[in-house]
């Protein structure tokens, strides 16, 4: 395809056809003309392809050398002369070196082009020769698969909704007091250009042209796209073409029975322009929510300065503090069935209107956005008939997850009425309560009542709590746990037995809060990835290997590593051994080689100091007021009773604790301890980038002094 000629035709379309098209027909003309241009410049051609092992690094030079090798092999086998055999062996060595060099260059350039995690994993799957086989039922004829999946997904939601009959006839909503959001402001061409430039080049079969190709024509298409987006924003109406979705069935986990349809989840894909429109709306919606202080303090998903790590810091801090106070805690992790798909549109719209102050044209836009939506299942070239979406927020959308968090915001009030601590991350909800062992039966009863209230609220709001997948764990000191007789919760007709460890947001928490199971899990996964990388190390340059190890190994070691602060040295040493092995693999050293020079060469901080680095960053964010409120409220600035030199040194107060095992591992103890130990010149850094640079230099010298 000649991209320059395609760009010229797009320029002509944007300058003439699009400019003369009335607003009502603009989107249809945009899609039709671009699709026709695509068919004209890159017509679909059916060809027979021979499936051969892929070797994209194979150049003509390598092919010529292979022919030369075969020539010398034939000559040697014909003559039997030693000199011919020696030349043949030399040619074999040359082709092997050439092949390795070409493969190294290919994967180095491919890894350098990776802009996100998905692209990186795609390259690593190719590097590790991982087959991308789509698991689908084999007993159902291929032509019937799309319709079968479509009917199953639709019936699944209908069955869940039928089991959610509520006795409540009228719902109450919290009253909004503030400045309502009455309309969406039009966006500028500059804003749209920057928005598209930042977007990943993901495409949908509903798009007229691939997104990557659209990005090459941005200078011509941005005015047209901006006009399309502003027509929707200002009219309070979403075009019908933006309310279609294509569904692909995906097996939930490898190894599940492929013939059982309930083992598949629907993966939705929306047109690129739809996501652009939603991003424009989301930016203005979030500004409205922030300016009116409407966001749930206990929700960490889809919010700036919030993450799974900050959420888990809050949860583990409550558990550790309770254990430090000789109390036993009960932690319940709630599980929802098809959470995003069963949302009631009427309830969501009323909540947006009455609780969050969405009114007039802005409210009309959301009414249009949720109404008359359709989806169809696509497998290969086969499609199911369109199915109307009467419930739920659009899967795969930009707005869907945020709308879900707004829909479930009142859940915090339900839990708080029972005096339980809680936290939410998207549809994951953690409930925690604690008491001394003598009063623990009361805590169990209170937690049961709390979860029953949550369940009733969810039924009223057309959400289903999955009792059988809800997990419970009791935590505390071993001495306190031994005094507990009650080890289960009863929710409805389901008895949930307490587990010794639960997985919360990707981190294993155990009843004694030792983090041993989590560390074992991380080490196991990291060594597995290391073995895979070692199998292809000869094809990778030093730079490519560092990038691969950083993405697949160090990212695992660093994920939520602030939770490991204060653990015994022997536990952190297990993680350090993983890092040491990774360094030896990158620099191709043996087990006997001392690891300190290797870490210094790679400029890697050892695990202990990586944790300190993370804690120090949290301390800096405390003074910059960029910590989540649920963390910053537990940290206080040190203010001496009388004027001292330390009064102006930006110190945090270190709280008193009872035990080293629990109390000194809380974030409210660890962050001030690490922060206060830093030189004042680092604490007084004028910017985050300056702070990070000075901090890493300081910790590096401290680690390798």
C-alpha cells in the first residue's frame, strides 16, 4: 500500500467532501469514504498461504550463505577430502554467527518499539515460541459458534437479573449540593490531536480504517474528527454507530474445559472514535466530580495518585495495627458475578442526576449513551445477530469502569453503618473488623450482619454477591489466633470457612501476616520467567535482555513491595536471590561470581533499598499532598513542643508501637522512619524528578559503600 497516495486522497476527502457534508450525515460519510479509500488502496485479496516457521530476521545475505554452506557440504561429501570438510565446518560457524546476529538485531529493535505492556508480551510470546491458539469448543460447528456464544452471554445476564428480585419499591438517593454539570464543553482540535497521539493504535473491526493508519493522516482528519465529537457533546446525543460493540469469547484460564461455555468471558471491542468521545466526556466528568468533592475516599480505582499498592497499604495497615494491639481481625473479600453487566440503567441515571449533579444536556447525553446499545459476537469471519444491551455498562469502554464506581459509591455508607473498616478497588471490596479474642464472636456476628446488608443493597441495585467465591481470613498473632474458636462466617445459606491465606489484588495475605506465601509465589513466577529468558539469551543483546528482565522480573519484585517493609532479613534475602540470578543472566556470569559488582554495573538497588526507595517516595508525596487521603490522614508532620532546629526540617512523626513484628511494619511507622533518615538536602528537593535522582544516588552509595 502506498501510504503517501492514501494520505493525499484522505486530504482531498477532508478538504472537500467532509467540509460540504451536513452535520447529520457527517459520521456516516466519514466511515463510508474512509472504508472506500481503504478498499481502493488495499483491496482484500484471498491467497493460499503455506504455513512455515516464522523467521522474519532471515535476510537475503543469510539465504546466500545457506546456499554456500550446502554447496560446500555437497563438495565435501563427494570428494571426502579433509580440506573440504574444514571449509564446510567454517561455513557452518559463519552462518550460525550471522543468524544469531540477525536475530539479535531483530528482537532488539522489536523490543525497543514496544510502547506498552501488551506489545511487550506479544514480542516475548514470539521470542519464547509461545503459540497463540484460540481455545474454542470443538463439538459445536464453527458456523454456529457466534450465535451460540451470543445466546449464552445474553441468557447468563438474564438469569442473574431474575434472581435479584427486590422487595424495595422505591429507592432513595443522596442529594447533590453543588454546581451541577449541565453541558459538555466542545473540545479543540489541539486537544483531539494530543488525545489521538497518546492513544494506543488499537483497532476494531467496526473501524473504517486501522487506527495506526489513521494516525498517519491526523493533520487532515483531526478537524473532521473534532467536528464529529463536538456534535455529540453539544447535542446531548450519541450516534448509533458509537453504540455497537464486537464481542470475542476468551477462555478465563488456560487448562479449563473448552467445551463448557461458562468458562469463557466476553471481551468487548468498541470503535476507536467511540473511545475518543468517551475520553472527552470522562475528562469533564472527572473535573466535575473533583471540584464538587464527590469521589469516594475508599475507592482507589481509576483515580490519580491511587493504585492497588495504596489500597493494600491501607488494608494491611489495619490488620497489622490490630495485631499490634493484641486483637484478631476478620478480613472478607467480596466477589461479584458479572458486576459490570447487571447494572440497572434507570438506577444509574437517577444516581447520576440526583447524587452527582448531572443535568440538562449532559444528562441527556448519558441517557443516549446507555440506550439502544447493541453487541454481536464475532469469531473469525462469522458474526452473530445483534443483541440489544438492556443492562450494564459497556464492556471495554472508557466510561464503563468509572460509571460502575459511581453506581456502587453508596455501598461505603452501608458498610460504615456497621462500624467496619472497608476499601474498594473497582468491583473488589474488602471488609475488615477486629477485636480482642474475648470479644471476637461479636465481631464475627457484626461482620455477618454487615455482609448481609451489603447483599441486600446489591439485590436492590441489581448486583449479585457471589457467596461461594467470597473469601474470609482471620489474622493476628499466633497466640491470639489460638484463642479463637469461631473460624467461619455464615452468609445466607453459605458457610464460608476462614482460609490461612487469601489473594487480594494480586498479593497473598496470610493469617500471621508474614507475607511468606506471597514471597514464595513471586520467587516461583520470577524464576520461571528467568528460565525462559535464559533459553533465548544467546539471541538477545545486553540492552534487550535488560529490558526483558526489567519488564518480566523486576516488575514482579517491585509490585507492592512497600508491603514487605520491616520483614525479617531472611525473607527479603529470598527475593534478593532472584535479583542476583537476574543480574548474572544479563551479564552472563556464573553462580560463583560475586554479585555486588554486577548490581553496580547494572545500577540496580538491592531489594532492601528498593523498598526504602518506594517508602521515601510515599513520604515525599505526603508533603506534596498527593497521597490518597486514607493514607495521608495516618501520617502527621512532626511539630516539637518548643522551637528547635528540627522544626523546619520537614520531618514526620513516628508513632509508638508495641511490637516489631506487627506495629513496626505498618506504613504509618515505616514511611516516617525511612523519610526522617534521609539527609535534609534530599527531603528539601524542589521537584519530584530531583528528589528521585538524589534519593537513588544516596541509596546506591548507602548500599554499596
